[in-house]
C-alpha cells in the first residue's frame, strides 16, 4: 500500500462519523438498486410462469413440418422438451361472421400434447378418441356460430391451396385466391367447450378445434412446439434450424424475458427500470458526492502540503478514488444483502394479493438472479466513483498555495451576503448572521435542499396516487348493488327463469333478482326540460319536441314491488295493466359520490308528466309503435344493470331509466324489438364460493345461449389488492429514498458545522451567549427547511394534480381531486424535525469543545 492510501485511511479513521454515514448511504443506495433489480426479475419471472401456465411454456413453434424434422429437433442439444400435434386439415365454417376466418382447423393431439399445452375447459371434457372434439368459445364469440356439448359435426376436411402452395395457420386468409381442397368427410361429436388455445395466432384463418390423434390414420403435416434449455438463444436457434419451415415465437412468455419483438413492451419495461434506478442514483450521488466534497474541504490543507513535496494531481485524485473503493467494498456487499432481504420480506407480504389478481396457481416468490446482483453492485460502484471523481478532480487542480492557505474555500462579494435593514430588524443579530452564512455557503447547502425537495415531492406524489387509486376502488364498490351477475342477451325466459330458480339456491345466496333492459325513446317538449339540461344540450326552440333515449328496466315483480313500497306509493296504482311508471331522470355530469340522490340535478321541471315513448332500432325511434304513458320521477338509485355483452357506445350526459314489472315485458316487445340485455343478480355472504357453485351449475345445464358470469365482489377484491400492492411498493421506495435524504442532511449539516467550529468558537469568544448561539442555529435550521419546502411543496402539488388528470384521462372520471393537505403537513413537520435534530446533535458536540482549542485547530 502506498503512502497516499495510508494517509487516506488515517483521514477516514479520524472522521469516523462522516465515514460511517457515507457507508450507510452506500448501503442504502446499493440496497435500493438491488431491491429494484431483484423485484423486477422476480416480477418478470412470476409473469413468465403465469403466461406459461396460460399459454404453454414452449418458446418456438415450427408449422407444417414432417415427422423426421420433429425427431431431429427432439435430439438437439439445446432442446429441453418438444411436443407435436397433427394438422388434420381445414373445413368450411358455414355462416361465419368473420370474413378473415372462414375455416375450422382440426388439430389432432397426442397424450403428450394434452399434457404439455394448457387447455382451459369451459364445459364438458377432453376428447378420448378421434371421433370426439373440443370447440373453442371464439367460434361463437367472433364467428357467430354456436356449438353445444353433444352436437354432431360432419365436416369436409381438406387443405388450403394457393395454386400449388399448401397454406397453413401461419398464412392469413387470401380472399378470392385460395381454394379449399376437401380430402375426407369426418364426423365428430362435441364433448367440450374450451377457451381459445394459446398457440393459435390472432391472424390464423381457422378456429382451432382439438381432437385426439388417430393412431391408425397419421396426418402428413405436424406442428412442432420446442422448449429450449436457454431461451435467450431462441431467435438464433429458430433461424439456424428452420430452413424453409415457417415458425412463430411464444411472445406471451418471451416478452417477460425481454426476448420478444414487442418493442413497445420492451421500451416500457426498460424505461420504468431505468427511471427508478436513475432516481436512486440521483439521490445517492447527492449523498455520496457531498460526503467526498466535505472530505475534500477537510483535507484541502493536507493536499496542499502533499502537493508541495511532489505529489502529482493523478496521485491526489487516485487517493480520493481509493477512499471511494474502500467505502464501496464495505457498503456494497452489505447493501446487496439488505436489498435482497428487504425485497424478499416485501414479496412475502404481497404474494397472496398477487395470486388474487393474476394467476391463482402461480406463486410470486423471490427470484435471485446473479446478473441482476452483479449489475446492481456495478451500478452502485459507478455511483460511488462518479461521486468521488468530481471533488477529486477539483481538489487535484487547486493551486498549492491556495490549498495550504485555504483561501479558495469561501469567495463571495459583500453584496451577495448583504442583508436588508428590514431583514435585520425582523431576524435580529442572530438571524442576520444565520442568513449571511446561508448566502455565503449556497453551493455547500444546495445538496441538502435538493435532497429534501426530492423526498418531499416523492412522498406527497405517492400519497396522491394512492389516494386517487382508493377513490376509484371505493366508488366502484359504492355504485354496485350485487355480488354476482349472469348477463345474457338471447336466452329465452323459458330457459333463464328455471335456471334462476336453480342458481339462487347456491350456498351463501341471501338475495336475488332478475331483470331485462330495453332501449326506448321518449318524445318530450323542450319547455318541460330543466334549465340544467339545456346547459348541456345547447340552445332550443320553445315549442320544440326532443327525442330522449331512455332505458326500460324490467325488474322481477318482487323487487319492483319492494321499490314501490319503499317509496310509499300505491301498489295497485303502479302494478296494474294500465300502470303508471316510475323513473329516475338525473344529469349525470352533476353526480358526486356519497351524495344523497335527492341532491342530484333533475332533467325535468315537473315530478309527474305524460309522454309518448317508442322503441329504438339502431338508435332511431319507431314512432309508429309509440304509446302514451304517465311517468312519475322518483329519487331513488335504481338497481344496477348487468354489463352489455356488446358495447352500445352510449355516452349520454344523463340517466333516464324507467322501472317496470317484469310481468309486463311482453307488452313492450314486438317481433322486431327485443331486449338489449338481460340476466340475473345475486347477493351472497360468500361470493367466491357461490360463484364457483353457480359456474358448475351453468356448465352442467348445457346452456347454448351466449352468457357471461361476473363476480363483482372478486373485481373489488382485485382493486383492493392493487391498492395494497401499490401501497407496499410505493412506501417501501419512499422510505428508502427518504432515508438517503436524511443521511445526506445529517452528513452535510453535521460536517459543515464541524468545518465552521473556528468561526463558531470566535463568536462565542466575543461574548455570544449560549441562548443567542442556539437562536442563530435555529434560524439556520429554519432557512434550510423553508427553502426546501418552498421548492418542494409547489412541485409536489403540481405533481399531484398531474397524477389526478392522468387517472381521469385513463377513465377514472368519477373521482375528485383531493389536495394533499395531510401529506403536506407530514412533510413540513418531517423536514423541520430532521434538520433541527441534526443541527442539535452537531451543536451539542461544538458546545462541549474548549473555545481556545477550537480557535487553534486548523482542521488538519
């Protein structure tokens, strides 16, 4: 070890407090970088495992290959596993609605294929022989053709040909050019309905139907799915082995490994990681740079003497870098262990919540990645070296005599530190001295202010984000009146009502109802509408007639009767054949959550009116089928409607809903006018258990109509889980950034006070009392804190507003902007508390020193 490194070690030992605080800063920095890297790797590994469970763990698929090619790939050294299925052929999908998918594609699975490729059954079972088949729900959803368990399919199966070229699933449909060449007539029995297979491309021309491969009748063409031992070489492997064969990658899995061609996802992934690490590095550089800068100020006289006896600028610079390496050698290993331990604890806390919002059968666990740890350590060391190099270069370039005399430490003009007479009158002598010192040492204290500003902005912005996120979840819970819903559109009452009687017997169900929704139009006079309505609709003529879209909500008779009784209305008057109707007509733009319904703004001036209503077709009223009705407007929140299976695209700024008994539905239906959607709703003590039971009942009932089961309670649980996860990760990040800021403030203030010990001793020597001395230092605390708050609070408030606008733009238009008074109060208290406690600690050490000794000490 050379003499310069020995001197450096002696200096570090002499300034133990500063060295320890710097090491703590390095530990925090390395811990945060390690935590971010490990969390990212663990999260991506969890998502990759979940995608493999849903779509299959294969990496590349070779299409239309022969058996010899498949055998060769199975013997490749880098291959971990292979699976094949037979491309039996294509059949015409009669009356299909999707012009780009006119075919059914028949795939013959072996036992290994069934074990390797995930298939999610909706109803029925897997095929046991080559005469049974699975049909995906996508045939009905996008193709418009319904199949049910037990149906028999007679298909003319053949090949798609474009001239002499045989086309496969990777080749999109070529309208007018390709032809289907039938080869054999095959008959299948539908034994199950499944979700769309994960290996089917979105551009595939045929819906994939799955049967069991026939051991006797082997297909000439196979699809080969390959899983590699090292997926990072998947692109090179595919290029080198495919030859003339077409192939596709499993991007659903590869994108979470950073290996897909999804440039948008890759950019987003690396941008988020880069921004987080950049924030950590900025906070860390403030702390570590400031530590080395203070070290340089302490050792300036020492460097001057070393330079005078022949030390070169390179040797002095290397001396400082050696100090950085020593601190890194101690702090980085500890930081890496702390980071892994802390993020492991956080993951164990949130793991169950991840299972409830994403993949229920995939565990979110800590994934230790050696490259990620090495990268975190390297980034931490780069942060240290950057922080050390800047002051080292400055110290090495300082002239020898200036370093010995320390004449370059403070260079300011009198006008810079001049205080106005008003400031002197307000602050007094002690405050004026503190203000002058603050002005004189702006560069030295800038890192304190910036560190505090960074912590304030991050803390308040994170609180604002979590507050807005909670509002979104709470509003969703408040505006939903059922736990479980079954929505449909074309299910007949003869099928739905017996099914309703069965579903309401599921364990835990204590309340149930059924309903239907029909689109109507109401002809109203412009003079009958309120002024609030015309604020949104614009100008009008006094005698004008306006056609307003309205919903007829047919509620089961018992639910409707309960509403009538709750409103104190006559059951006979509102339930007969020539019934009066009740309706809710409110301006939705004025609605606020947690507001009483009678405070909502009304659309109409009167509480009871006569109207002509007519059914709507394609958004246009059929006035020839109109009828006259009497509608009473009531202040009640109508029962929630079920989601429409097909988006209606309605964006009216008001709600106009008429409630009618279900027994009168047929009176409003015509041969060409039907309900837009209908279904059943249930409230349960145990929604998850009830939903599972209902799902089993629905599968067992063999329903042919299109339907969907909604577990609203589960959706709200997901929202709560998202909030919990966001809270944990956000506050973990904020706590660690704040710790770096606190360490920075402590290090800077305590060491700067130490550097000023001669100045402070001089003030005490000329008669400044302990009380006045403490008063001066309190003023300095106030100047630091107020400067940080004056910068940080406006930036944080703007950031909170931008977060709110971003969430509104993202669809959360029912939330209010909540000014972050609470988090601002916590920030103000925390900033002043940290600064004051640090100053108190530093001053207590100064007060214990002998004045004469401090005046004699030249800080070498």
